[in-house]
């Protein structure tokens, strides 16, 4: 997936109780619901590994 701000690559970042997508270039973080309509197959497959995603 690409960052909406700079077009950099987003990576899935998991912390204790949350999952975010973080840009490797500009370091902006997105909550899952912010980019849900843009999820690609690769990112969706990674997110499917987590049994629960907390939207905060």
C-alpha cells in the first residue's frame, strides 16, 4: 500500500493492543479504518494474521 501523504510504502506495525499502518518514508501512521477502502491483497493478508484488531 502507498501512503496518502507522500506515496511511500506503508508497513503494518503491531503494538500491544493495536495495529497501525506506518509509512516508511514520512513516518505518518494510519489507523486501519482510515485506509480500509484502499487495502491491497498483500496488506489484507498480513492483517488477517491478527485475531483481533482494535479500532481506536
